[in-house]
C-alpha cells in the first residue's frame, strides 16, 4: 500500500475528493477514499490537511433576492464605516420566543475530566421577547423584554431608544423587514419624530444587522445553558447581563 505522498498521488486524491462517492453516500471519508484508491487513510488525511479540505462539513447560506440589494446594503454599511456626524446609529431587532426553561434535575458542575451536565427533563415557564438596540458608535445596548411581540411593543421600544438621546438628535435605526416594523402605527411614530429614520436590511440579510452578533453573544453567555425558575427570573438575568455588558461595551468593527 503506497505510503509516500507524491505530487501525482496528491493530485489523484484531490481529484477523487471532489467527485461523489460511488456507494451513493454524500461525501468521502479518509478510510472510504483510501480503500477506493488503494492507499493509506493517513495519506488521504495528509492530503486533505494540506489542502484544508473537510468533506464532512458544510456551511449553509441564504441568498437575498431583493432587486435593490446593493443599494440597501451600501446604505447600511455606509452607516457603519462613515456615519453621519452628530447623529446616532442603532441596530435594532427582536429575539423572540426565549424560553424560560427550568431543569427538573440538579445541574452537575464540571470537574477535571468531566463537563457540566444538565438533566434531560425540563419545565417550560413560558417565553419572552427581547428588544435590543445596539449603538454602533459606543457598543452600548438598550434592552427591553416583552411578553408579546407586537407592533405596539416595537413602537414603545423605539420611544425608549429616542428618549435616551438628546432631544432632536438625528437617529438612524437599522432594522429588518418584519411586518410589525412597517405598520401604520410605526409610520405615525415617524411622523411625530422627524429626526428618526429607518433603514431596512434587504430580505434574507440579517447578517447586515450588527445586533445579530450581539444576540449570538447573549445566547451563548446567558440563554443556551441558563436555568430559569420563571419568566421574571429570565427577565432579571437578561437585564443584569445587559447592565454588566454596558459597563465596558465594545463597538463592532465592520
């Protein structure tokens, strides 16, 4: 069985790696491809490592079909890299249906050689929505929880964001295309606050909204492994995290 990696063998391994396996499976493994080529599976592994190939992994993406994608994306990115002077820019979104999960069995703490263990069974105390506005200049977050996800709650949160800024200051808000963001109630709010302008991300382009990065952080730090005895407990821990985060906020470099 060949063990020496020659350029010809490397090219052959790479060529076959890009072809579908003959047994109908979706991707090659080192041993499956090695058996097919009559070489050592370690030789295949070395070729894949050199080429940084990982056939067992995939990444998902979603393409935006918005006809004006470039224009909207450029508008939002411009607010990040060259924001208007004397204006505030906020990235706003809702993290909906956060479950207040309470474990029925005690959490067993980690110890040397053993990870933290959570019981399989849990009890649902209900859900909350989290409204968050990330100040792109300072990195600070304005947060508010709500029992329901409605346009009234959204407008009330916008009012809170505006109230935290000097009166009359120009405010730019980056949000997605959720229907609750485009109602008559929202338009009425904008009519009453001429200094507020909404910038809508293109469809299927939530990655353009910086607050999504912060949502992934609070998900890892608080929500994913959290134990919450009630919705009030969930709210308390979320707001405590936001207050702690705002003690040393860091803007996101785009």
